[in-house]
């Protein structure tokens, strides 16, 4: 009887370890997928912002366009949300684009807000 109990305990301990390993792997996979989805969303948002910025630049070239409808403060808030240190390290290309936008974009945005 004692030997059967020991074997049963050993089997249950193996099963418990296997279940814990599967759970750990599932959590790791979940975290990886979550990071991938988050990164894709950030990239998509950045692309959308750049498309809007290009549209605004084209509109800014049109002397008849009314710039008073531009939401400059909203832009600054959205850009601040997109720019964080982790993203800058992971996507250096976007950081470079944001730096150019900060230098040239704000001057144009401030000018647009004054018009």
C-alpha cells in the first residue's frame, strides 16, 4: 500500500509540474502576442498621424485653405501619447520622423494656429 501511494504521489507531482510548465508557456505566449499587437497598433497610429500630417502640409500650401479648424493642441496631446522612451528605442525610424516633425511641424502648427 505504501508503495502505491508513493507512486501515485510521484505521478501527481509530475502532472502538477507539467501543468505549471504549460501555464507558464501559455503566459509567455500571451505576453508576446500582447506586445506584438500593441506594437502593431502603435505603428498603425503613427502611420495614420503621418498621413494626416502630410494632408495638413498639402492643405497648408493652399493659400485659400482656412487653417482655423486645425486642432493644434489635440495634435500635441496625441503625439505625446505616441512618443515614449520604449517606442523610441524599439523603432528608431519613427523617432527620427518625430524629431523632424517636432522641429519643422511645430513651427508650421504654431503658425497655423495664429492664422
